[in-house]
C-alpha cells in the first residue's frame, strides 16, 4: 500500500482497516504478514468488521427474513438478537483468535465496551433496530493502540438505555477513522481494487469514479463501495483504499491531493 501525506492535522501513523464479511472467511498468511509489516513500520492499527455471510446463515437457519434498503440491513427484534449474538459471539472472537495466533496482539470490542459506540435509532419506522453513531469513546481505542494492541471492533452499538443496535459496517469504519484522526481507511474486499477495462487501477479520484459509473465501467457491488469511499473522503479522511487481503489495490484520493 502507498501512504500519502495528509493535508490536515491528523495523527500520523494511524490506519483503520474494515474487513467485510466475505473477506473474513478467507484471510490467509499474506494478510497477516502485511498487517505485521504495517505494525513494524510504526502504524497504529484499528480493525472494524461486519459479518454478513455468517449473519445470513444464522437468519436462514432460524427462518428469519431480512432485506436491505440503501445498503442497510432492515433489522427487526428477532434479527437484532441474531446479529448481536453472531457478531459478538462468533465472528469477533474468531477473528481475534486468528490475529493472536499470527502473533498480533488483539482485543475484541463491541459498542457496549466502555461505551465505545453510543447510538440512537437511525429511523425505526424504516430500518428497525439500526443505529446512528452519536459518540465514540476514543480513549479506550488510544489506550489499546498505544500499547501495541489492536482493537477489533464489531458493528454493534448501544443506546443510553442499553438497547443493542445494528450499524452499517462501512459507517462504523468511517466514523471511527474520523474520530481517531486516521490518515487512511482501508476497505478490505475479495477483489484487488477497482478494475477498468480489465486492468486494476492503482490511484483514482472521485471525478474519475463518477465518470466510470456513468460509462458503465464500474457496476454491481462496487458502486456502493466506491460511493461510500467518496463520502469518507469528503468527510475529511485524506485517502481511502479498496484492497484485497494482501492490502494492495486501489487508492482513492481527493483531487486536492493529486494536484
């Protein structure tokens, strides 16, 4: 991966890595080797993760229907129980175990731990038990990363009254990246970035992305991914990368950093 100097006063050497659900099931030695290399270079690493495939499996097993609106999983009370138990009870500890086995000190967290992700309902009538982040306790994150421990954060938030809420994975990653002043956000997927005319792109701008969507070069599931990346850039993160498990792929930079 390539790092670029930030134009804002963000804390250097801090990266947020978001692991998508499908990626979690296929992490290999290349991922852990590159991960350790980043640590050796002095980067503080924060991991956030979803767990779509595992959640879908549990929902199907218990015959609970689920669908998405605008990329957000509509979550009723029964589905919320399954999402919470799957992410916190299965996906998170499994990932933490893999990291620890690879020699990377990691600790699993969810939104309830030290009031990490304090939320309110996003829109109960539309989405049900889905949360909107109102406050992030960055102190617990800084405490861990300062001691070379990787926080591994599942996308479950909590209200003041203790109600668990499901939060979109890309939203959690971007909000945490902004809160800790990260210089980069890595979205780890099962493809090596953005491919145009059969070739993976190393560096692109939002302007190019919009044009490629209009021309039909970017299609399917990559569209919400790149649109989310652009939103993060506009919110203040200097760069976003869409990468595979080797942590290499496409860097999306704002036009200001390219000039």
